[in-house]
C-alpha cells in the first residue's frame, strides 16, 4: 500500500514537473509584442488589397521579430492615438514613421534612427501654386495629419508667426490627400517619401521641399521595462546590408501598385519559412520588375 502510494506521488510529481516545463516552454515560444501603426502612409505602412499591413516599417518590424526570436501582432490605431496607447501600456512598440523629437523622447524611449526625411509640399496637378505661394497666400487652406511633425512645423513656423493660412488637420493622410485632390484644401504637407508615393498615385505634385532633417525611429515605453530597445537596435544592425537594400528597393524604387500581388507571392518566406533574406530579395525583384 505504501509502495503504491509512493508510486502515485512520484508519478504526480513527474507530471507536475513536465506540465510546468511545458508551460515554460510554451511561454517562451509564444513571446509576442503588439506593434501599433497608422496604416495610411505609404511607402512605410498601409493596407494592401488583401487587407495585409504592408510597407517598409511593417517589413522591418517582421524581420526584426524573426531575427530576435519573438512574435508580433500589428494593430492600426491611428496616428494621434499612438503615443497615448504606448504610454498606457496598451501596445509595446510604435512603428509609424515617427520622427525623433524632444517632446516624444521626454515621455518615450526610441530606437536608433533608421531613416532621414524632409517635408514635401503637395498641390493639385493643375495648380499654379509654388512652395512659397502655397504656404504664404492669405486664406490658403494647408493640410497635415494631426499630431505629426508636419502639423507642428506649420503651426510653429507659419500660423504662430502671423501667416494667414488656415491649417486643416486630418486623422489620416488619406483623408487629407482626398481633400487636396477634390479641391477642398490648397496644399498638403507630408514627409518626403510619403509625398512622393501620394504624387505617384494621385493627380497631385510636389512643388517644394522644406528641409528639416528629420530622423525616424521606433518607440517603446519610457525606461523600456520589457528590454525591447536592445533587440530593436540589434535587429536593425543585423538587417543592414543586402536585406536592407532589397527592402529599400522594393518600397522606394518599386511600383507600389504591385504590392498586393507581390506580398501574396513572397510573404510565405516570412510567415512560414522565416527567411528574411530571401523574402527581401524576392519582394524587390517582384516590385521592380518591368
């Protein structure tokens, strides 16, 4: 009877240990972080025809996750909600073309910068406005996305200094571009890569560049309690080279109208095979093919 009891206890103990070990292993394998974005800003982040989050930022996030050994879930929450969501701990990483600014780094921590940008001024194709008249003519309506450095620049350098333009702020870039195309505003300011992408796919043009030397970075919570910054920075370093160059070619040289087809053809290299190098190469070939 005692032997039987000891045997039962031993079996239960082994079962508990195995169960705990399995739980620990399962936890390690399912390490996941939420990446928040504002998916209205090609070529960095937008939604393709199949509902996938695509763009340079999105693929860099996926690639770093594979390199660093964790999973990510991408959520589109709108630009103005990004910083409050991260501060509240509702998301873990911001990847949305965010520039490094003193105001942001006061409340959040940022990665090494990965891109440098200026600001493009867009008008309709048939407009006679140039960069000076677009931004200085009294009564002109000039748009920007709410909460962005473009909105801040227009407010600080024009409105507050007495330039009689009317600043129109939008929740998404798409809404602002639509108003520009339809003549409801006279000009729109966006970061240069996005401005170029919008000009390719809409009857609008860039009439000038405001040089601000902005630097883009990914953001995490202040003090980085989850220790994500070292992994983000390490992943960025490991991506540099052919893989990085191919992603740049795909999104900044390639035809963005091909993204639905090309992502469908190539995404299995990321999602199934976890092969970042091959994915970037194949995507670049597909996006730049004549």
